[in-house]
């Protein structure tokens, strides 16, 4: 296990370099630049001449006058020392801005992943065991409906019906704390925070829940057709023992594999959800940075997201050992 972990962590280095290079090039090739966003263009020949002079000075200030490969090497050197530079927008340290917002996004995503797996696995098991029954068909129908609904549309519907629209005003739809929350007790702040993120977490959860439950159902049905399951039934074992002791653990292997894909999907989806609900998370920060062409912030968020994705894939691989004892990363 130790040798395997060392190899995987060493592989993270070239992978991160490749991801950072591709991301850096794509951002540089995008239309527009931070100088135009910051200064803007005025009309008239005199104004144009002044603007050109200011643009050149601003380029030197931000280091944008250097060739693209030189800028990439400078940025890569900064990343190695965990120095993401300063934001072009407000000149604040990028790492400070991310420290403020990353915990919020991670909280939303961790809660979403927990609910996705905690709910989808029992639903998938129930659908496999009760296949072709009326209740299974009803649940399948509703899951397909949930899977087909875009998250931004669901967010708007929830705001309209539950967020003070023309119906009920049950949940807040702005921010993560109520006004005056600083005067609440510790548990009061926790409850207020959970109350604010209920709708965003639901919007991040329902689509993954619907798809994962179908994967769980299909995986379990395949396992139940295996020869060792027939052998267990032939020995007279009851169905609950066969299902939970022999079939379920093996059916979880493909579900754990999907964990590596769910995390980046949730981080990408949080951009829309955080913007709609005005949540000061990393997704909203990235969206604002893209609009203002704030290169240091965009590159920092892309790098952190890529790192979290690779860590998620590594965790899903390591979880195989706990689900199936036959799997081992140690050399024989």
C-alpha cells in the first residue's frame, strides 16, 4: 500500500503540470483581456493615444508584456511555492480570497456527496430487489424526471415556490447567514447556516442521486446473476444474507468508481448554484473572475479544482480495498 501511494502521489506532479499548461493556454486564448476590462476604451484620437500608453504601462505592471511561455513558467514557479499572486480586480492576495470561499464550496459538495450516496444506494438496492413491481416503476419514473431537470431551472422553481415567491416563504434564497447572525449562539449559527444551504444542497444533489441509483440498481442486478450467488442460494442461505453479505459489497465497486467523477461535476455545478443563490463560494468567485478576466484567480481555482479531482479519484481507488478484500495494492 505504501509503495502504491508513493507512486500515485508522484504521478500527481506531471498530471498537474499538464492540466495547468492546458488551462493556462486556454485562458490566454480566450477573447478579451484584463487590461481592456479594467481600463475600457474612450472615444477620440487623444483619448486613444492616452489609452494605449496606459495599456502598455498596465501590461508591464501585471507582467502581461512578456511572452506566454515566460508567463507560464513564472506562474508555475509561484504555484510550487503556493503563491497564486494578486488579483487583477482588487489587488488582494488570491490565496486569501480562496481561503475565504473554499470552505463554503467544500461544505456544499461534501454534504451533496454524502446525501447522494446515502440515498441513492438504498434506492438502487430496493429497485433491484423489487424489480418490475409498481413501487419500483413509480420510483424509476420520478428518478428519470429528476435526472432530466437542469439544476438552474430547479433552483428557480424552488425559489419561486419556497423562497418567498408567490407561494411559501420557507427557505432563504440569498447568502449563507441571516442578518444579525453574529449575535446568535454557536448552534444558532449552525442551524441558520444549514437553513440557508438547504436549497443549494438539494440542487447539487438530486441529479447525481437519480443517476447513481440507476447505476446501483444495474450493478446489483449483474452481481445477483453471478454463479457464487446461485451457489449461496443452493446452500440454503436466506436472501438477506445473500444480498447484504455477498452481493451488495461487490456491487458497490462501480459505484465507488463514480466518486472520482462526481466531485468535479459538483464543483462545476456549484458555479451556477452559487451564482443563483448568491453564495460566496469558490464557484461564484470563479464566475466573477472569468467575467473580469482575472487570470490569477482563474488559474488558482482551476488548479485547486484539478487537485481536488485527482484526490477524489485516489480516494475512490483506495476505497476498493475496504469494499472488496480480494483487491490489494500490495505486491505478492
